[in-house]
C-alpha cells in the first residue's frame, strides 16, 4: 500500500502525455518519450565499472554489440524488423568509480532491487554522473542524433544504454520525467542536454548482462513488459518482452509487437482463404483475424534461424489480442504497468497465446511445449457455441471474443510443408482490408492484402492453394461450395476490388453454426480437445 501511495504522488505531478512504455498507444512522442524504431539509429552503450565488483568482459561485450555478430544485439533488431530498423552501437570508454555511486546505507553491495523507489533519486544522480564523466572525457554526444519521428535528426539521442558490473536490476528509466535537478546544460529538470542532444530515457542492465539489455532497450522503442509481475503465471511466451530465460537463446518479438512497430508484413483475413504462411523470421508475415481493438494474430514460428532457438518444432503461433487491457497514453504510467501489468490476468491479458492442445497449461504457470502449444498438422481453432466468456471456470479455446460472443472466424486444416511454410484455411466475415490502418503513412501501415494500395508481392505474398481449397470445400457442407469458389477467385486477383459479401455472410447465426466443430452420431458437439485427439 505504501508503494502504491508513493507512486500516486509521483504520477499526479504532471499533465497527461504519452510515455515510453505504452506499446504504441500513441507514436507521436518519438524523441521525448521513445527512441526511433524505424530506419538507421546511432546508439550509445556506456560501460560502468565499480571497484570491488567483477570487471566487465569487454571483449565479449564488444562482440555482442558489433554489427556482424551472429545472434548479437544489432543482428537481433535487424532480423526482427526485416531490416526496417538498423541500429549501430558505439561503445564508450568505460566510466570508472572507486566506490559505489549509490549511498551504501541504502544500497549495500551497490545492489538495486526492482521497484525500489528509493533508487529513483540516487539512480538519477548516478546517471547524471556517468553522462557528465563521459562528456568531460571528450566524447561527442552529437553523433547520437541521426533519426527521429520523421526519419531525420530531432535533437534527441537515438538511444542510450548503461551496462554496469554491479547488481543493478534491469530497468528502462524515463529520466526526463522524474528529473528535477541539473540537466548538465545550465538548467534544471527534463532531459539531460549534452552537445546539444537531449537524453530523455536510459536502458540499464547490471552484472554485465547483455541479454537483459536487449529486453530493456525494447522499452526505449516503446514496448511494454509482457511477463506477469504479479507472479500468478509467467505471462506471454514467444516474446522478447515476455517470459524467457534472458540468456543466449533470444526469442523474436511476438506478432502484436511486430504489428505495432511496423516490423511485420500483415495480411487481413477477409472471407475464406487457403494460404501458406512462410517462417516469420525471414518473411515477417502475420495474419490478422478481426479489426479494431480485439483480434487474433497468427505467425509461423520455429527453429532454424539465429533466434527462437528455444523452439523445438515449427508451427503456427496464435495470439488473442485485446488492446483495451490497461493500455493508455499517459506520461509516467509506466510504473502502473509494473504494478498492475497488462499481462497480469491469465484469463484476459493484453496478449494471450492460444494453445493448440486446449489445456491452458500456460495460464496455470506452465512453460510452453512446442508440439502441444503451436498449431501443427491437422489442428484447428473453432467457435465455442456456449457463448460463455473465457475464464478459469470456462476453459475452452475458441475464436470467440472475450465477451463470449462469436467472432465468426475459424482456422482449419493446418499442414506443415517441407519448405518450412505452414498451410492453413481461414474462414471469416468479409471485411474492408484497407479500413483499419495502423498509421497514416509508411511501411507496415496497411495490410499487404489492402487492395487500395495495389498489388504488393515479396515475402508476404499470399500463396493460394487452389487444390487444397477445393478439397477443403468438398468436406464442408454443400452451402459452403459457392462461398469457397468465390473466395478462390478473389484471391487469384491480387489487385481487383473486394467482391460484395456473399449472402452466406448476411446470416451470422447460420454461419456460426456452420463453423461448429461438427456433430456426433447423437447430434452432440465434439469438444475442442476431443477433436484434436483424433
């Protein structure tokens, strides 16, 4: 209670603006509250060594942050972004302290615990000392400003990281929000100003942990923690911002994170389609079922590349996303998201992995099992006819919205191909594929399938499998034949305008019923688990 009360005082101090950890509720604050996430970027890593603690392994650190290091920092962000974000890291001369720069009576052994409010003031003094020391050594901070919201210099540093050899917990710190003291340029408050460049936020990792730094830097480009701070379960897996071992096997970002950062080639499901989804690490392909604030995202994840090496098999990762969960654009609210995080509710988080086996092991604190949780050969995801909301007392994997209302989507007949792609059949309502853009302009704002922008090919191009679609339609009820044929014709025409909705979409009750798993001999519905076990 005292912690929450202290935070309330801190958070009430300023007017509402966006902060750096809102998972892009807004993107207009790149610079003051976020680092750029598209284009080239000049980042700074400042090593900090305190006497009496194990020295930093500088050769290993230089290697990890070098441009050519396989599995390193630069290669990670280039791979995850499809090359749309390309950072270059300058490693500054190490800043040396003869003793801990934090008050030892409050921080024995120079250790800082996560969430320790007493570290705010002392931590800011340390950051100020580190930057001042580097400035006095002659380092030119002006080189750190090559990118901003509009792709050019904006007088804000593209990104600053501090890697300490002390037990300093990993954190991304919004310095400018809390600073009430010296700004190093003759003024007080706000960002530090060095060589005309402003430093508003800093990513920090202790014990020389470069893998934690990858996660912490994710905050600087606007991303929220996706693990569960409340410890009810682990939170989101398959994500660098979620639950993983924070070791050499770095996971790629989840589909929602790619989507929000415009690092994905997004396709919008409209009608019935049979598609082949290539591996996301090389294609960036993400399929979206639904529009607005609640939807499903599907991507092809698996081993074989520099990252995602914890995955032991390949299949479709399916995510249920609800952007109404605790996300907002108010400055300073990042502390609320630490105390009451967006993925703290196992049964209704911001981003949830839909597990193919239907057992909800992840909601109960389990760790992913690739063969059970990814959608693989023959798997499907269908509506739940009960209309009951997903909850601990109603554990049914389905394409229903969290309210229990049917979404009218289905995912069927998954097939793994030898080339690493995964075939799947999607069914859903016809939608305007250009009607829900992510942003106003630039790469990734519109789905690849948006017809208004003309034909777009490349790694995200839809692969229509006509023979498979015909076989699928033959197994469906007679009334779907006309709809499947129409969808097949539409998909062949990359640049034609969407056809008007078929009469089948006008009767949502009949459509929802037709998507049900099927009926047994006595007319009862098969369960999801029973259908999978066949």
